[in-house]
């Protein structure tokens, strides 16, 4: 009870509020949260189940707790792909934002190619798998890690996201910098980039996750065990031994760690940019 | 000259200062999206299994018309879309409206969005060991009561992929609706309450109509999930049981890169789906235009 809040003030705040929730809605949201967290919580739990427990008739009774599953994760089949993916996805995320930023600026400054980007954005990339494979073959890039970098250098989505940020900046800053004799490159690096940090962060996180979560594409263009990415490694582990819950859970948790860390650090920026970019 | 309005209606192509900024991006996009988009037509008229074997004319297209798998796969994708879309839009809208202005809004939205970024191979492991019908955790725990028999029932296979798609994307949808909801001016609710509207009426007669642009946008995004669902299919059901989850994206993958690779035929299938997707999005663009 807040005593100094006058009844009429409280009423006024309420009058403009969105409609109150219903008990039905609350139950549905509650169920959605459970549904969303269940697989993740289960993975975390299963990663600590000792191997012996899986052969007991009822695995539901907590039978122990062990770090063994994590310690036994194979280097060649899992850790190496994990490190490779970390490296490649980081490079792609960084380059994508670096290439998209000047493009977004140029479009805002008046080079009217936005419709072209919107068109390219609407092409479902999965339908270009066959010709892309042919192209990479002609370029001799099959089974070469560059096949996982070059086609992702530019992303219409990233350009669009950054453009959404540039549009919101007061253009007077750019005009002022111009009057002071700044070159376009200086404006880009000293005015636009610092102001666009939230969008650039969100774009990098989303670009990283999108590249990180490719499954089919690396399977096709890097058909070589030495260049397995983290998703290919996980898929293979699951198909080889779907009953080894402890090892699978540990592998899943370890490979989710980079995403968890990124999300813990930048969740606010990512969700804000997605919400704000559509107004 | 620097244009002050980013939405200048001038149709003619124009170079403005800093135009060079688009060059690296456009070069990469031309090589890796625009060029393949043209080449897919070229490959579709070639006899091309693993290596190029010559011109095929319209053979690949003729084969497509005679292939019962194609029609089945298209129908399946349509069914998948019709199951996913209402669930996706409905749940996202309900969650957004329900969470708006509550204390838990931020944390719940963050939780719901998490699966869309979560390492997808790890998600697949979680889903597989949890929902596997014979020895999975849920079936074991409930003594076979909560059990989705997706190893041998077609509908269950589709249901699994639909649920996985919802699980992955409902958080994104919630964010979109939430953004639309926040842009409704508070005066609207005030005025309606003064006029004696009940909370239910507020939702039905004020919130939902004003959310229309967000909902149309969600419908556009959501219908793309039908084309993109092949990753979930690859991870969980591999097209089974008995081809009942072989959505078009997966069919192309199987045809072009499966056990009997045929790039030419795969390209012809890609052309068909591209044509359907573009026709569909042209209709949607019209719907969007009248709404935004």
C-alpha cells in the first residue's frame, strides 16, 4: 500500500493502461515459459547424470551427480569443431557489420538502392543452395573453410537493421561534421559508428547466431571431417549414439555456452533493437 | 547534395556522397545471391548429377510433373504452414498482450526469445532425448501417457516439427506484437474506459484492430517458417516417418545432395518453389501495403 498516492492519480494511471490480464492468459503464458525452458533445463540436468544411472530401470530418480560427462568430451569430434565455429562465426559477424555499416550510411545519404536490398532480403536463401554449391565448386572453394565465410560477407538483413538505426539518428550531426570539414569516412567512423553502437551490437549478435546455427549448409559444402562445424559435430553425436544422454547433454551445454554468454551480455540490446526496428 | 528525407520518392537511380559505401556489400550480394538466383535457372535445364553431363532441355521439369513426391511435399508444406501460422500468431499475440506492463514482462520476453538463438544442434539433442516416444524422458516419466509417436505416425511427425518451430520462434513474434502494442497511445484506452468499455471489449475492439499491421507482418514472417522448416526436419525426423515430414526444403536437399545426388533436378525443384514463394509474397506485399 502506497499511502501518498491519491486515489484519483492511481485511477488515472490505470485508465490509460493496456487491458488487464486474464487468468486464462496467465495460464497460457505460464505454460509457454515451461514449454520454452523444459528442453534447456533438461539438457542442463542430463549433462550431470552419471553413466551408470542410465542403465537403471527408472532414470527419473536422481541417482548421482558427476562432472565426468564434461571431462570425457572428445577433442577431435567436438572441441575442435566448437573452436572452429567460434572463429568462423566471429569473423563473419564482424565482417558483416563492417560491410553493412557504410552501405547503410550510403543509403541514408541518398543512394537509393534500398528496394534492391529489400528484394534480396525476400529471396529465401535455402532455395539457392543448389546454384551456390555449383558456384563454390567452380571457384574451387568446396571443402575449404572460406566457403563458410565468403558467401556470408554481406547480408541484406544486417544492412536493413543498421539502416533502421541510421534513419533514427539526427541528420544534423552529419551536416555539422560536414561543415567542419570531415570526410565521409571520418563521419562514418567518428559520428555514425559510435552513435550506432546498440544496433551494431545487436546486429553482430544476430549475425553470429545465424551463422553459428547453420546446419545443412556446412554439411554440404564442407564434406570433410576435419572441417566439421559445431552443429555438424552435434548432429553426428546425436545420430551415432542417441541413448548416451549424459555425453549428449554435456556436449549440448558446452556448445551452448557461447550463445548463453552473448545473450547474458546483450539480451537487452538485441530485444530492444528487434522491438524498435519495426516502429 | 545530401537528401534530408530518407524516404525520398524519387524513382530514378541516384548516387549520393559516400555512395562507395554500398560497393563491397553489393559486390558480395551480386556474387552470392543475385548470380545464383540466375544460375538456378541455368542448372535446372542441365543434366547434372554430381558433374555436368550436358544440356537436358525441359527433362527435369517433365520429371517434376510426373513425380508424386513433389505434389505430396507441397501439400505437406501447406499443411505445415496452416498448422504453424495460427499457433505462432495467436500465441505471440496472447503472450505480448498478457505481459504488457507487468513486472515479469522483461524476463519472460527474454526467456521466450532465447530458443531462437540457442545452439540449434543442442536444441535438437534436448528435444530428441526429452520427447523421443519410446525411451525419451517425458514418455518414461509419464509412463507413456505423454507420448508423441513420431517414429511411426505421420501426424505426430508433423506435430513435432510444428512444436519445435513454435518453440524456436514464438519469442520473436512476442517482441514484434509487443512493439506494436507499445505504439498504441494511452489516450485510446483512457477514452474507451471513460466510455465504459470492459477489459474484454478493450482487447477485442481496440487492441486487436490497432495491432493489425504487426499481425500482418507476423503472418508474412510466419509463412516463411514453412519453407525454412527443413533444418528442424533434418535434425529430428529426417523426413520420416515414411516421408510424412518431407517438406519442400528437405525434398530439395535430399534430391540435390542425398544418396543419389541430382543437382539439375534439385535446381528445377528450387525454381518451382521460388516461383511459388514469389507469387505468394507478391500477394502478401499487397496485403502489407494496404495495412502499413
